[in-house]
C-alpha cells in the first residue's frame, strides 16, 4: 500500500493528502511518499506570491498530521527508485497538463540484457 505523489505540490498535493488521510482510515499501513519539493514555489513566495505560502503551510501541516513522507525534490535516479518501490502512483489534480510525464511509462525490472 505504498503510494507516490510525483508532481509539483501546487498541482494537487493538498488534495492528495486529504485523500490519503481518508485512505489511512481503511488501510492503516498505507504510505504516501511525496517526491517533489517546493523549490519553485519558494521562488514564487520570495517574489511576493504570498498565496503560495498559505498553500505550502497547509500541505506541510497535512504531511505532519497524516504521517506522509516528504522527500523534497529528487534526482531522476532517486525518483525512478521511489517509483519502483511504489504500488500506486497517485495523481489527483485540477491542473490541466499538456502531458503527464510521470505516468507515461511503467518502470521495468532490470534484466541481464539491460
């Protein structure tokens, strides 16, 4: 029951954490790993976009409350490793994407052939 959230926090992290909170009622051993940081959002906050601070604070409180694991921004290799450990890739959003790169392909096990 290991889930992974791998998109920018402003694209649905808060909603995902609220859903995860409900999931934990039915699956107490469920895990949510948040694998994308607030790096870009912190830059916007520094430039005066104060509403992002409120959203970030709410997300961090929910992470603490639910026991989700916040990894922050990962390298591509670390992201791939986390993806392979997960049984579910959660993507709850109202953000209209032009393409969803995190869901484009399924990771394969490494074989002797490569």
